[in-house]
């Protein structure tokens, strides 16, 4: 038996008003005050909640990538405020933090180690529910069962995985991401494209996840460059915002893949997650051509998207080419070296990155599960920018 899970989605210009329909008594707002406050969205949210008769306050401002050490302090603040709704207004870091703090608010005796055991979070919603209002178009956290943290002592990624932490409501108001600068538009958009393309060929993909992955890919290929070039292009912004959530739904009901499993270059070398995915994705897709299933699926998708090519491999390669062309247009680095990682730093971390990537479930359930040696070769190709010779 399988399930298709996602948050209730409320979308459209002005959708932020939906907070008035939540029926909140006390709403704890978690946000990035520096950007969301400056842009006036926090004030608007507080005023909308006030009009509906709810008490609300900004309980925590999250202004950097969340680490495992930040979770306890946030949960303690929530306990003091005692909300019946938690509203996360911000990017992936804010929404992921809200998920973790929510778990510890509901279960204060849970240890950090228990929190990171996959699918072991106890039942939530005895004290509060969660609404996510994303301010970027990329992570899909507003509808996903995952929250990512960095372990400060060794810069490794820690993941909370649980269907319990899927937000109750995701409010997609395209006005909010309209303020994203071009580099964030590019990297978050490539994160979303990686979600769509990785989930599409993942071992757990299914008819439902593939349908949303196809639409997400189409919307991103049609709109990301436009949103990057002109942040005020309303249609492109709106479509990108929905595409990111569709891609989030796709990974939620399938999974990510080897590019995500190999994103140790982000936490280790300070490369934003979306840029890391953008660098790794085409190399991983080339590697996946060795899987009959992935090759056929890439070719099918290339046909749906109207890309050129006759034979299956030619079509699949045209999809990979479309990804590379988009990255070049967005002026993203096409190799780890180009992203500014020095050779000695890269090689000093390589063994550990290979080991962690190979052990990751997203690698094991990839269409072509790699050996440690193959992961190493992929890292080397991605470092030096060596494309597959077709
Ligand atoms: Fe991602």
C-alpha cells in the first residue's frame, strides 16, 4: 500500500490572507526578520492575524542556515509562548527550523538523536499545527517530510525525516518571492529542478510523483530564466513558485537522488545547496544513462518537453544538455572547481564525502546505485568539469 502525501496548498496572489482562515488563537511566527521584516511581510502577517482576532508575535528570527544547536532554544521559546499555530514565513532554513522546533515543542523530552532517527517522530498536533509560507521558490520544504540541518562540529548534514512534519498548510503567495535577488532565484530554481529530475527516476517514483515531476520540470525550463532576468515578471515568478512546490511534492512521494546524496560540497565548502545541486545534477544524469530505466524516462521526458532527438540516448542527452544550457544562462558554476573550491581542500575532503554519499539512502535508491569508486569518479568529473563524451 502506498500513499500520496502533501500539505494543503493555498495559492495565488494575496494568498497570505488565508492565515485569517486558520482559526488561530495564538500564532508563533518564525521568520527571517532581516529580510521578511524589512520587506514589510512580517508586519502584514501580524496585522492580518490581528484582524482575525489572533494574538501573534515573532518568536524566533532565523537569519542563517539552521544548525542542530539552534533547535532547543527555539523549542523553549515556543513553550513559553504556547501557540496553537506555528507560522513559518521564510526560505527553507526558516521552514526546516520551524519543523524541528515544533517537534520538540510537542515532545520536550525527545533527545536530539531521537529526532534524527528516520520516520521515528511521535505524533504531532496535540499542541499546535504548522503553516509554511515560503519566501523562495526552491526547497519545497513547505510540503515536504524533511528538514535539513548542519552539524556544526564536522559540517555534515543531518536530516529529520517524518510524514508528521509535513506542514498542515502551505500558502504560496507569489508576491513574496518576487523580492528574491537573481542569484537566489537561480540557485533555488536549480534546487527545484534537481528535485523534479531526481525524483522522476528514483526507485520509489510512481505515477503520481512522476506526473508532478513532469509539470515541475516543464514550468522550470519555461520560466526560470525569465524570473532570473526580470524579477518583476509576474507570470514567471508565479509559475516558478508553484513549480518549486510541485517538485517538493514529487520528492515527498518519491525521493531525491545521487546529486542530493553528494551534496556534501555545500556544507563543507560554503556552496549554497541549489548551486551544489546545479553543479552535480548533469554529471549524475550522465551517470544514470547507464540505467536502462533512467535512459528511457529521460528520453520520454525530452519528448514531452519537445526537445530534439530521435534515438533514446540522443533524446536523453538533449535533456541533460537543456539542464547545462539553463545553468550557463543563469551564470552558475559548471564544476566544483569553478565554484572556487581549491584542489587541496577538495582532495582533503574527498574520501569522507565519498563515504557519506555512498551510504546515503538517496544513492542506494538511485536508478543506478553507484559503488564507492563510481561516486569518487563522479566527484572528480564534477570537480574538473569533465562531461561525458557522447
Ligand atoms: Fe534540494
